[in-house]
C-alpha cells in the first residue's frame, strides 16, 4: 500500500498555483454579466409562460363555453307577424250612432228612444231595442218595441227590408194588411 | 451538511437566480481557489487547460444553477462534479486535437511513430479515463490530502471499504496511465 502510495504521489500530487495571472479577477465581469442576463432571461421566461397560460385559459374558456352562449339558428330567425286584413261582413240592420253603440242593452236603447224628441231617431232606437229583445227570446218586449218603432216611423216604416227580423217582417205584414183591409172596408161602405 | 448551511445555500441560490451578484460573490470567493486547484490537478498542471476548465465550470454553474438542490449535497460538491465533467471533455478533446496534428505531421515527414504523450498529459488522460468514484477517491486522497478515516466519513463508508476503494482506484489509474503512454 505504501509502495502504491509513494508511486502515485509524484504523479497525483497537487499542482501549485502559478504566481502570475489573476484569473479570479479577470473572470469576474464575465460571470456577473452572465448572472444578470440569466436572471433577466428567467424573468422574461416566467412572464412569457404566464402569458401563454393566460391565453390557453382564455382559449379553453372560449372552446368550452356553454351552448346557451352560442347563438342558435332558432334564435337567429326573426319571427315576424304579418297582419292580413280579412273583410268580415257584419250584419247591421240599421246604422248606429255613437251614442247608440255605447248603449247596447235593449232597455237602455228603449230609454234613449223614449227620451228622443225626433220620431225617426225614436223609431230607429225602438227597432234596435226590439232586435235586442228578440235575440234574448223576449218576444213580448220585442213585439212592443217593434210596434212602437213602426208607430214612430209612420207609413214609410212599413217597407220591407232584407235586414228585418222575422218578427218585424210579420208585424209589418199584419199592419199592412190591417191598413189595406181598413181602406177596402172604407171604400166598400 | 447541516440544516443551517443547507438553508444558507438555498438562500444564496435563490438570490443568485434573482440576479444578485453580491450573493454570487460569496460562493465565488469561497470556492474559486479550490476549483482552480482541482482544475490544475485534473489537467496535471496544464495551465491553459486548467484555466479553460475553471472558466467553463463557473459559466456552466451559472447556467445550471436552477438544477442545484442544497438538500441533495453541498454547492462545493456540485461544483466539483461539474468541473470533473468539463475537465474530462476538455482533456479528451485536447488529446484528439493533438493526435490529429501528430498524424498530419507524420504524413508530411513520413516518420514511423507518433511521439508519446508527455507525463503531464498522460496523467490528465488517465484521470479522464477513470470512473467517477475512482476519480473522487483519488482526489480526496492526493489533492485534498485527506486520511482514510476522513474519506470514510465523507463517503459514509467504513475505513476498510475506503482502503479497498483506494487500492482499486490506484490500480485502475496505473493501468490507464500505462495504456495512454503506450498508445
């Protein structure tokens, strides 16, 4: 062992440092520059990594967004309602004034007719009241109103119209027959 | 390595990684001479190669400092490990270059044999050929001048095992040295 030790001691002995040259001071600026540039590089790398992660998160969020956020074809189609005017024939036997249109019930029409000072208007209102009573199957009241209407209308009210109800037509016919019979009777006497 | 020195080295490492040059000075002043002595020993006194080993080792240490973990070992051991690899590569590269130039000179002069390596270069080449644990044992013994017990404490082995390791390391060095000189 000692022989080995002595044999290699000459070859593996520490080499003394040279007297000239100061490598430690000469190398210092280069190492300091390397440290600073390395630190800057690491900072930039971290910032870049943060940006990349943020962008990946944004991209993932956009990719995984809920279907409710996605505009569907159904919602994109605008529903438009087109109003098509269809003429509907409304059966109105006589013209109604605004005041008559407001008073819809036969009783109110009858009251307006009683308060009216014009015979034509009273005849028209009684007729409307008669129509109303007839719709309600109140034949007695309808008959009374129709008779009053014919009374205020005079002889011209006996003319038949297609809009006349069956009761009014029947009353007009009976009154016409009564007048005709009366005139014939007077002529005969 | 104690917990305190581990913590200190961790702080110095983090400061250097953040760009603190003053923190780097602590390590640089403490280990420069040791590293330079090791480089001279590994290059067997070839001063140009030794300077190159020192420079490359420090630059490489700065570049790879993030991989240094104080809990796994001291900074000095980590630095010497880098220097060992740098020295091995540089010595082999230097030898290849020298061999190439010798071949060129032989072709020109048409001489019969290449000149044998010098004694210094033979030692450096033989050390470069050794496995890492043999090189470590010889370094502790001849460069650092430690006794067998101290080496055993450092390597956490018994003195008998260290003596055996040294014997095998010397034998391997002797064979490598003879092989290099006969090539």
